[in-house]
């Protein structure tokens, strides 16, 4: 869960999925999947 908050914060700061992936040493696809999980939880 903390990782999701970190990703959400970076998205709010205007970072791209690629930039977030580089920062956390994960793939762009992993960032996209994390965002999808967050959107599902928020029913967005």
C-alpha cells in the first residue's frame, strides 16, 4: 500500500509512468498496473 501512495504522489506531481518506473526500479507496465489497482479501489 505505501508504494501506491508514493506512485500517486508522483503522478500528482506530473511525473510520467516511465519516470516513476525509473525512480522505483520497476517497469512502466508495473506502474500502469499499480494505477489500475488504485483506480479500481477508488471506483474511478
